[in-house]
């Protein structure tokens, strides 16, 4: 039975779900963060190893309608606050590491609200490592002596793995070394964050745990990659910036997800670094941590603004029959993957007070977590009911990248991190509901990976024994217990029988033992005789070989004398041929390297052309969009300007018509009065009229007024205006201004139902209060309002005739004409009385 080979993570063929396949539920663990020193009110309590109690806080009771009750939530295991990182690793991550070494896939991600300890659980501290460094330690502790040389396994950039011989791997290492020597040293720059300084200053303390079930006849290689998902875009945290223009920093380019030939999702173009020990892997982790996006919020000093994914890929392949090199068969390569995901915490804007970029980041984080929850809910619904809804993996990069795990290509585990603070109760209760929902999802169990190559097991150890014996023989030492690999050794018969005596009179067991020893001694005697016989045969063969050797030596001496003259020419030709062959091999290898570099550059050129074309199309689309927006705005402003100009033109024409009509009527009145005065005698002098019952305005008194005019008020052109002699005009009054005045006047403007400005003058008196301050008591309100005249009225036939010459009249013109006409009639009546 051939092992399950392929790229990681491998996906089963798309077929209807079968009920006979073994399934395992998603294992969900809960870890309680230790409370801070100043926290007295906590909402979480560990009841047992699998039950967590949530107690609602007083704030939640006040803000929620109805009574909140205590709730209990069940997990695979609940870790109390005093749990160490070692205990958490042994129970949660160590089984996943064992599966990865055995060729299976694993996914471990942390989930919780912001500030609940997710990043600390994954990475830990330099003194107490988290899950990620301990996984690396156990992997290298288990396969440390079984690793292949660097560059023997080579990623093919399409989620697969190629194999190279030892010679090609050596050339690859030399080429990389030459490239590193040609690249100028980078100038030290200030990193964005110094998250890795503590790791660099502390000595590295590895976890001594080791996996025992490791196939010693395989060669292993470990590759790591580090990516982040920021605002639903994927960025490579290990990507090297181009060194052609070091003075101009270049923004990181987002990566895309692709599907390989086995329908497995992977990040196209992500950097995969081969590491040989935990120190090299932690260097890559520190390098990515310095580039990861972290910001300060109200709830966390260093809040993760993106989802980080650290991928550990273990490639393994069987050794050749000699047990020296890797078997050059790509179909025998098995690649397993362990993904450790640090999900960013969910946030509420009313608590974090985020604005701008932080608000947009929080929105994208919450959206991706909501898509994850939706996928889990649909998976559970499809498994518990007969529905077959489509799971929306593509709505988020997180779910799209790991959809193969939820479809049966690996084991999935989740660690729920809980902050016991009472202020996080409402967010924590949503996390608990999601955890309970996740535990109900079942994932198809992955098949066992077996290497059935037909080769002899124990090849590596036999090869090591052979080399040690050969070295001892060359040094003159002898090893009598050495047996050549593949040659069967001597055996004295079956294993020993049972030697347990059931009773004092048990003679059967002793008889069996005596018979076994007799048979064993006879077998030993027979083997010794056979060995002596073989020694004699071998001695006779050695004498015959020695005689033949003497005869051949004599013949060789005669031939050597004949070839002595041609020996020098032959040696020169041989050396020349060797030099030419060496040069030819060097040129062939060089041409092969150039061909590979050419292919890589062509692929890179194609990807660059694709990016340029996509950017050009995007810029063209944006340009057309902006042009359409500008045209729309221009047309809208032109219409608005035309409307305003027409309105102003009509208003000015109406005003001019009113003034011209008034002037005309006044001219007629003046001309008629002049004629009457010329005909009538001069009038007698009369006394000026006396205005009785005149009430003097309060504003004309000698009081001091505080004129409060807000800045937003507009100047009106009304004839009636407030006249205040002693006044103090302010836009924002204060206590000092009120103390210096006796009266208060507030000018308030608002728009009525017809769109006209209505001005209200609110007057009041200033009094001293009993407490020594001043108060204002409003006493009166005056209203100033302007109204436009109506547009139409009933006119006589004479006015219609005049309208043909003078145009349309407004109500103001009509009123002025009626007033002048009434004045003329009263004047003529008085003259008749006289």
C-alpha cells in the first residue's frame, strides 16, 4: 500500500460525504489569563478541569434589560491562571507535533478578545517559551541526526517539493554562498518595533522533549514561513526587500492565494526558509515579528492589528538501498504542515475609542472573525441536518487559506484565551458561544502515512555500522562482532521458553528447559562444525587466489616492460582528457544553472507584467470614475449658478420696476400739487401736530444693555432696527459682562416654513441673586420678519392696458399706486370743502 503523498495540505477528491469514515470533533481548550494586581472584580472562575463558570458583572446587569444568570461552559480542558507553558504545550501542541513528524497535518489557532493573552500563549517570553518555540524544539530534538543536507529538498513554488542529489545540493549551497558574498552589507536601520530585542539578548533554552516514533530510514528537512493577514490582504513577513536601490524603501506587496493540482490552498510567492536548528527558526520568527503590524489602543499597549500565521513544513523521503542518500523519487516525498495562527482579538469601538486607521483595522478584524463563525455554523448545520449549504470560505482570507483542514486534511485544535476582568464580560460571553459551537463540528480523520518502498529496514544503521567497521579496519583495529549489512547472522534457534515454575513438583517446565538446552547445544555444535568447514573452504580458495595472483603478477611484469615506452604518452593523454572532462562538467553545470536562472527570471518577468497590467487597468478605471464625478459636479454647479442668477435677475427687475413706478407716480403727484398751489391761495399757518399718548420705548432709557449677537446671525435689511444708546455687543457673554449691565437683549434668527428669515429680539432684566450672582429674567419678545409679496392679484382693465407697456406689476407696485390714488382723492375732497 503506497503512502499518501503530495503537497500540503492535501485534499481528498470532491465526492459526497460518506458516513463510514471516522471523524473527530474539533478539540477546544480554554486558558484563563491571570488577573492584574488592580483587578478586584472578576467574571470567570474554574469549576473543574473541563468546566468554566462565567459570572455577569454589575455593569452588564445595569446595561442589559432583564436578569443575567451565571453560565457554565464545557471544554476539552480548562487551564487555570497558574498553568505553565510546558503543561499547556504537552497537552495541546505535542500531539500535533507527533502527527507532523509522522506525515499528518495540524492546525492550532488562538481565539479571544483583545488583551486576553493569545500572543503570549503562542510565542511566550524569552524566559518561558510559548507553543511555537516549543514545537520547533521538539521537532529538531526528534529529527536532529536524521536531517538531510541543506538544499537536498527544494520547494518548487507551487506547494510541492523537489529533490536534488548531493552534488547538485552542494552546487546550490556554493551558489547561495557566492550570492551572499556579492550582496553588500545592509546599513543598520531602526526597526519599527523592538519586539525581538528581548529574544536576541536572552540565551536560548530549548525544550528537551523528544518524539520516539520516528522512522530512521527517512531523511527530513524543515521549512518555515511567516505571513500576516492585514485588512484582508496577505503579506509575507520574511520577504527580502530588493537591494538594487537601498535608499528608497519599498512598500510590501500583498500575496494571493492559489490552488495546486490537488485542490490545496497555498500562498503564492511566500518565502520558505530551510532551517536546521531551533535557533535559525527563532531568527526568522524575530525577523517577522519586527515587521508585523502592532499598535497601541485603550485596552492593550501592543495590540495585534492583523492575523499572523507561522507555517512549519516537514519534508521527508526514504533513503536509497545503501542508506546513504535520499531516494531520487519525487512520488515518495511526503510533506506535512503545522500551522500556528494567532488571531487578532475582537474589539468594540465604544471601549477602544479607535479612529481613522485603527477603526478600519478593527472593522476588518471583526469582519474576518464573523466569517469564521459563519463557516463553523454552516459546517455544523450541514453535519447535523440533511442540508448541504455552501460554506463561504472565500469571504475571508483566513477561512479560505485553511479550508482544507476543515474538509478532513488535518487535525484542528483551538485555544480560547479568557481575560477574567469584569469589563470584558459581554465580549467573553460571545467567545464562549463560539467555542461551544466549534466543539460540535466534526472533521474527517486523516489517513495514516506509510512508506512501502520494499527496501530493507534498518538501512541507515547498517550503513553507519559498516562505515565504523571500515574505519576501524583502516586504522588497524578489528571488530569481531561486526556483520555486514544485508547478510543474515547466525541464530541458535527459537527464543527461550517460559521459565516460570507453577509448583514445587512442576517437572514439565524443567523437562522443557532441559530439552531446549540440549537442542540449543546441538545446534551450536552443528554451527561450529559448519563454521570450521567454511573456514577450510575459504583457506583453500585463498591459496588458489594467491597462486593465480603470482602468475598474473609475472604476466603483468612482462606487459609492463612492453608498455614502459608508451606510458608517458598515455599519462599525458589521460591528464589532458581528465582536464577536458572536468571543464566540460563545469560548463554543463554552469549552463544548467544559467537555464534555471533564466526560467526564474522569465517567471518573475511574467508576474511583473501581470502586476503592471492590473495596475494600469485599475488606474484607468479610477481615472474614468473621477472624470465622470467631475463632469457630474460641474453640471450640477452650472445648473445651480444658472438658477441663482435667474432668481437674482428677477428680484432686481422687480425692485427696479417698483422704484420706477413709485418715481412715476411721485412725479405725477408733484406736478398736480404744483398746479393746485398755483391756482389756490397760500394756506394759513397752523400749529405742528402733537402726538398724544406716546409710550416711550424701554430701550431709549439710560439703562446699560448687553447686546448678545451670535456669530452665525445674518445682517437683515429691515427698516426697523433696534437702537440702543448704552450697549455692549458680544458674541459669547460671560459673568463679567452680565455684572456690568442692567438689561439683556438676545438676537435670535430662524427660518420659517416659507424659507424666510425671522429675527426675534428677546429682552430681559438683569437681577442680583441671593447667592451674590446675577440672573436674567426674560420680559418681552419683538419679532422682525420679511415676506415676499404675492405673485398674482386681480387687476382692472385699465391696469391690464398699462401692463402691456410697463410689464408685470408686483403687489408692492399695486399698493403704492392705490396709496397715491387715495392721497389724491383726499386732497381733492379737502379742496372742495374749502
